[in-house]
């Protein structure tokens, strides 16, 4: 979900594991030369999602990386299949109220622009949460703790689940 901490926690996890960190949104921006918000403005969400499927397919073929996906990547069945088949998926679960607290002043998130961004965030959560849970190998409950505290919870569970160690 937007504001869950995918990039922050992903970067920290990659550092601890000595792996490269990749982010699908950053890859899409790098290849297109424009920000995600501009892609949404010009091509709409369907255009962005097409780019996202291509980027995720390419990026999930790489080994020994930590990959942060955009929150909506989970909507595409092909993306879910690639994530499940090619990697170990961690869902950073954050309750909608906390997501709203984290994102309410952020104007860079195209899906949260509009008349009632809080209601939009709650709707995104309602649709996406079951898909995240279905796809995840590991669910980490998050709230107001720091990224380092979250990482402290994540690392032992990751080691137990798939044998990775920092």
C-alpha cells in the first residue's frame, strides 16, 4: 500500500543482506524519463500498469535482489504469479488509519489525489489487502515503529522462513 514503507524497509533490508535494492517505480521513471505522476497524467492508470508489468517481469528475473513494487502491482495476475514463482514475497501490512497518517500530505501519489483521498486509500486497501495476503510468503504487521525496529522483527522471521541471514 502507499506509505507502507516498501522503499525504506527494502533499502535497509538490502543493505543488511548485502544485496542490490530495486524499485519498480524508480525503474519505470528511469526508463521513461518522467515521474510516475506524469505517466498517470498522460497515459492514465492503464498505461502505467502496462509499463509496470514489463518492469516487474524483467526485475523478478534477477537474482539476489530486494525488490520493492508499487502498491498496485499486485492487481495484475501475471505480476502475482511472477512474484510468487520468482521470489519470496513480504507484505508490510499497515492499517489504513496509519497509512493515511503517513501519506496525507504527500502530493506525489497519483491515486491519492482527488476529493476524498482518505476514502480512496481505504478503498485501495479493501481491494488490495486480500491479494497481498494471497501472494505473500510472510506478513509483517507494521504501525508506528521505526524502519529499524521493523527490520529487527523482519530479519529473524525471514531467516526462519527461508534461511536468509544478515
